[in-house]
C-alpha cells in the first residue's frame, strides 16, 4: 500500500514537472521569437528611424511635370520627426497589419527625406553657381570694354557745308568761286536743310551760334555764286547787298544784316564773331575752310582772332604805330577799350600814348 502511494506521488510529481517543462519550453520559444522580432525591428536599418528627429533646412514640394521636375522651395525650416510605433511584435496578432503599414510608411518617409536631402544640397550649391555665372558675365563685360570698337560717324548738320569748304577754300581763306559754282546745287541743298531746321531753345549757346555763323557765310557765298562772275560784292544791289531780305531761315525771311546785327551781335555779345563771319572781300577776315560746330567754336574763334590781328596784311601793330582794319572802327562798341582788346591778342604791345588809325577797306572779291 505504501509502495502504491509512493508510486502515485512520484507519478504526480513527474507529471507536474513535465507540464512545467512544457510551459517553459513554450515560453522559451515565445521569448526567442519575440527577441528575433524585436531585433529585426530595432536592426540598424530600422533603428535609424526610431525616435529620430531630422532637421530639414527647407520645406520642399516636388511637382512632377511631363517634361521636367519643378521644385517649389520655401524658406521656412521644418522639423520632421519619424517615430515608428508598434503595438505588437506578434505577426499573428491583430496589430501586425498596422505594424506592416507603419513600416511601409516609415520606408516611404525615409525615401522622401533622402530626396529632400539631395534637393537641399543642390539648392545650397546654387549660390556658388550664381556666383560663377556673375563672374563670367563680368569677364565678358570687361573684355567688351577693352575691345576697340569701330568709331561710328556722327552725322552733323553742317557736314555737307564742311565738305564744300574743304574742296573750294584754301588754308589762307581764299575762295575759288569758279570751281565752287560747279557744286552750287550741293550748296543749295545745304541751304535748304538750314531753312527747314528748327532752332530749339534747348540748343547750347555754342550750337546755335555756330548755326548762325554758317548760315551767314553760306548765304554770302550763295549771293556771289548767283551773280558770278563779278568783281566785288559792292556791285550788287546798289552797294547794299547786306540789306536785301532773301534768306529763308528760322521760319523768317532775313537779310545778311539781320543775321549779323539783329541776331548774332545782340544775342551772343561775342566780339570775336567779326573774325568768323565773312563778307567776301579781300579786307574781310579770311573765310575758315571748315564749318563751324558746337565743338570747335571757341577754339576756332580764338585762332581766327589772333591770326587776323597779327596778320600784317590786315593790321600793323607796334608800340609806336597802330594801323588796323576798319572793322575795329565800325564795331568799336563791341570791342570796348580798343587798345586793351588789341593788346590781348597782339604779339606787340601798344603804348599808352600811341594813336590808333584805320586802313582803307578793299571790297574786291577774295579769290
């Protein structure tokens, strides 16, 4: 009986031990599977996503178009946080599908972040690219600046008259009216241009004064050519050719005297113009063999004045003897103190007690 009781107790003990071992075995198996799944979830590939905060410099929206990828980049910084959460590690649990979905989302998020990183790096390189482009543009500008350019011819209102003077007037101011008459149609064309020219109030003093000097000289030549051959300008209009109004200019009909005495003298107060306007006589200051322009006006006025005053053909000036052109008598008012004016340009100075005399004027043509 005792043996039977011992056997029953032993059987019960062994039965409990096996059950315990079985339970332990199952538990161990579950633990192994749980550990493997946990290891898989927290592997280096996935652990980088767990609890990771990624600072993205710029929020980037990618819009795919048929022909290109357009990037809309805003400057607002965005903090992107990816924290995969798994409610169960058991593939057979009801939450396994949720875990798989979140794993997929995590993978997509990682891919999106990788794209953003590439695009941000590209964007960060852009200023350097712009800098290189700017340097290239600056280099091109510098090269163009250093490259000699062909001088473009500036069309001047008085170019045609300048060509005629160069062709028919020598450096001494002597006019060849015989050859000039062959180009009378070209002179007429130039005078037609002057007639149609509107003298603007915005013109500079030099530009308008040069215009009126050229107008006076060109119309004087026209008067001679129209009546050529003649011996003297005084042979025309009973010795008063300067009073006849026949010049159409500035929407008016003017005479040579109108141009000189009503326009040039009172409006410009420039005594040197008397060595610029030409009356076609031998005693008149030589005709400049180039047209007057805004640019050459002052230099030529100075040159013409000095040249005329110091030319013994027109004036004789010493410290004890002064005999000058009648021009200084006719226009004394323009010159002021005549001795002082002559001393300003003359190479010989006039004494204080030296008297000033005037030469006889030769009205024959200067040809």
